[in-house]
């Protein structure tokens, strides 16, 4: 994956930079892109093609919350995560931001329900979770919503069978 592609905001293809034979499994990842122009946020998003349509995962970072060095470190970390963890790099990016105490807003769609789970992380504070409906309205998360499955950017490897050759 070209290192300048995220910085310029161009679309990137994961299939070109992924090693370890996971190309077939990532064919449903349509794009991973960085947008740097919306309301003072840097937005990283991933679109995934599913049997029900296209789902979009987002991580937003307020531009004023990161300096230029941190932006460069995030870009480098994304390049490394895509190479090392091609099946779960988006989830690992969220953990990296938490580790570095960088505030962000993550938005993950539900697998079986409409709407999104919105997670707001602020260092030294309690993380907040909200439900965002189809209209973009935020609501408190109800207890039954906590059991709903999310698309979190993790792909499961197909189970491999052990073959015994005599």
C-alpha cells in the first residue's frame, strides 16, 4: 500500500499491499480512505461489501486533538497494521488510538439491525456509547442493544482442516 495515498486522500486498495495469502478474504473490502475536510475532523473509513449491501465503519479524530507528528505516526501505524493484521487492522487502529490517548469517535454498523453504535473515547474519561438511528439521531444505548453484533472491521479466517499425509 503506498504510503502517500492516505495523506493525499486518494482511494487505496488493500489487495495490493496485503501479504500472507489473505487477498481472497479481503475481496469484500471496497476501500479504506482518509477524508481530511469535514468539519475539522480527520475521518478514516472502511467500506465493506456484505450479503446485505455495503456497510461503512468510521473513526473520526478532531484535527485540534492531534499535532502533525501524531498525524504522521497514525499514518505509519495504519500502513503497518494493514500489512501485519490484514483481517483486523481497523479494530487494531482503534486500540492504537486508545493506547496513545488520542480522542476519537468510532462508528460501527450493526449486523442484524439498522443503525450504528457510536463510541466516543476521551483519554482520562469514561468512554461513551450511543445508538445512532437511520436518521442520524443519537440515543442512549438500551440494555438489549448491548447484545447486538457489530461489524467492527474484523474478518474471520476460514477454518482450515488438518490433513494427515501418510
